């Protein structure tokens, strides 16, 4: 591994940490945690079981179950019967949950516009292309292609 490769890996970890901190701060500003925001987001596309949501987020089922239960207790989500699996209900967003998700997403969009204003669109596009290729190589190396 070249020095540049090692430095790139360190930079990616540093950027990921900084973006996670920004995400947590953004979520907190809207009365959420980043974990709740992520579960609201993944369940906003379609009703999912907790295991399905966990697979999409790449985290443990137990973690998503805890967060989903918190969202239900807050009135942001509800469990509905699953016609395909009686023992695994579907997690859906309530109106309150959709409103909370819209607020935090709008705040994040404003922050992202501010954060990336100094970077050219071409640089952002090139970085995304590189990261997608890197992720594909990581998937290939781990033998889990199609996971993303």
C-alpha cells in the first residue's frame, strides 16, 4: 500500500467522522437522533419490517428494533400487520414522522449547500464517482456484490 493510499484511507475515516458529527448535530437540532433520522428515512420509501430496515442500513436488527420502538413511542411511526409474515410487522411513518423527517431533511439540505458551496460541481461528481468505484471494489473483495 502506498503512502498516498494510507493517507486517503485516513482522510476518508476523518471525513466520515466529521459528517457523522454534523448529522448528529443536524438531527438534534430537529429533536431527533441520527439513528432515528436514518430509520425514518429508510421507512419513508416503503413500509418495511425491522429486519429489512436493518439490512438496508447495514446495522443490527436489535439496534433498529430499539430505534423503531422509540419512534413508535414518540408517535413518529407505527407497526402495521404484515400480510406476508404475521410475526414481523411493517414499520410505517405517521404524519408526525413524515413531518419530522421533512424538517431534518430540509435542515440537512441547507447545511450541505453551505458546506459544499466552495467546491465545484465537477469535483463533487468526481469524488462521488471515485467513492462508488471504491465501494464496488470493497464489495467485490468482501464477496457481497449487490449489497449497495
